[in-house]
């Protein structure tokens, strides 16, 4: 018989704070680095491109090993602490010594650390609340994460304007310290580490059975058709989505002077503001069914791509970002929940997330390459329409090939039958 886990208010509140502080720490100084290196350190575009790509490449490479590490180790809080320390050191080093070797090395370290945060936070969340309450808790995590993004963007803007551009580096380091304090306040004894990796069930009383259940091999996971088609759908979604906002930024920059940065900031802020309530609602409604909600997230992406072709008016383009907020808010919650459903009882929850994120990273990178070539030869409207067509394919794959995963015992039983045959 399953029992709901009852973590303390202190641990749950600390998890809220952790999501707020890590919102900006996950990616280091992110896009602010390119501004700092161009305006304050006089780097050329090629050097800036190398610095920005170093972190992204390191994250893609590290994601699957990071997920496996989170599955394997019980010291999940310590992993977050160490990753936050490395992000802090990397940011301070770049702020004090903005030369090529230091920046590239720091970006690689930050990229590796960034791969640890998502699976570690999700594992701690699952270990605290269990599968039955995971939907609302993930929705709450994403709500606080988007709130943290808004807070960090505001503070970074104020610090860069009133103090100095390099103050942004120290702001991220300070938020890293806040994340360390927050994760240390989560009570270790309240985290079920078997449950945190997708193994066991809430309320199991026979620990021997829990520890005797072996890890499921990665090849067995990949042979699961439901996980395979889910991965294909999600990768196609990001292949279509990743290049849309950069293309909008390029279109906004045409003949609009310095106001292009204002419009780009407005695009980001509008999307984040929408993601806050959408994440919360997605977590609440996902308690009964996952697929209908996720279908909405898939469906708005092709609509968004088509709308971008109707006008190049900045106010119109910014308003279309409402759809980005809807899709992003839903995706952040439902992707975690469906992976948790699909890997329940396998002990490979976090490594599956890592493999999925690696595939997403590759797809997102290819999206920008494809969009660049298409726009160069055929224009922005054709680029948006091709991305919208890819989004339609993603919707079709998800709709017809990925089943509803909120089926509890039935899904787990069919999954075990699949493993027995393999």
C-alpha cells in the first residue's frame, strides 16, 4: 500500500528558495557575457563566439554522465553545492581576468556544473514528495524558477547600469552562495534516494526489496518504444523552437537602431511572465492526465511560427511571445513528469533525463544552423514556416506515437513485461 510522503515545511520552503537562486546560476552570466566581452574587454566576435559555445558544448557533453551520477550517488545536495561553488569561482575569475584562456576554461567549468543542476533538483524533489505529489511540486519548482529569472534579470540590469558591467559576475556568485545555503537547509533524512532515481514505490516497507532491484541498462531504456518516440517528439519540438527567438531578434535589429535590445528584452520578459502562472497551472492539471496538457504546448509552437510571418511590427512580434511562454511553461513541467512516469521502477530517471537533454541540445544547435542557411537563401518568412512545419511533425509524433503516461500500475506493469521480453 502506497503512502504519501510528508516532508517538512522547512525542506519544501528551502526547495522554493533553491529554485529561485539557481534560476540565474544554472547558466552563469549567460548572454551578459557577450555584452561584457564586447563593450569592456574589446573582444572580437570570433572570440566571443568561442567563449559562448564553450559552455554550451560542455553542458551537452556532460548531461548524460551528470544524470547517471545523480542516479548513482546519494550525496545529491553536495553535488549542487560543488556545482554552485564552481560556477561562483568561474564567474569571479572571468570578472577579474577577462583573457581568453581564463574565460574559455571558466565557461567549460560552468557548462559542466550547469548539467548537474536540473537532474539533481528534480531527483531531490522526487525523493522528497514522491510520484503522487510530483506534478504539483514540479509546477511549483518551475514557477519559482521563472520568478528567479525575472529577479535575476532585473538585478543584473540594475547592477550593470548603476555599478559596472562586471558587477553582474559577482551577482551570479552571490546567488550561487544563496543556492548553497538553500540546499543545505533541505533535510537529508527526508530524501528517499531510491525513490529519487525512479526506483521503488512510496511507502514501501521492505528495504531489502528496494535495494535488490537492479539498475535498468541504458540499452533497455532505448529499446522502450514509448521512451524512444517521446524523445523523438521532444527533440523535434526543440529543433523547431530553438531558432525562433534568435530569428525574431535578427528581424527586430533590422533598421531599428539601439532599440533592438529593448525589444529583445521585452520578448524575454513577456515569455517569462507568462511561464510563471502557466507552470503552476500545468502542475495542478497534470495530476489527472499528462498528454492533453502537453499537446497544448506542442500545438502552440507551429501557430507561433506562422504568426511571425504575418508582420514585422515590433509590438506584434513581442506579443507573439505569449505563445512561447505558454509552450515553455508547459514543457518545463510536463517533460519532467512524463520522464518520471516512463522510467518509474527502472532506477534510471535521472540518466534518462540526461540523455534526453543531450539530444535536445544537439537538436537545438542544428536548429540554429538550419535556420541560418534557410534565412540567408530564402528570407525570414520561409525560415519561420520551415520551423513551423517541423513543429507540426513534432505534434504529430507526440499525438499518435506517445501514449498517456499517467496510468500508475498499468504503465509500470506493461513496462516490466517489455523488460522481461528484452
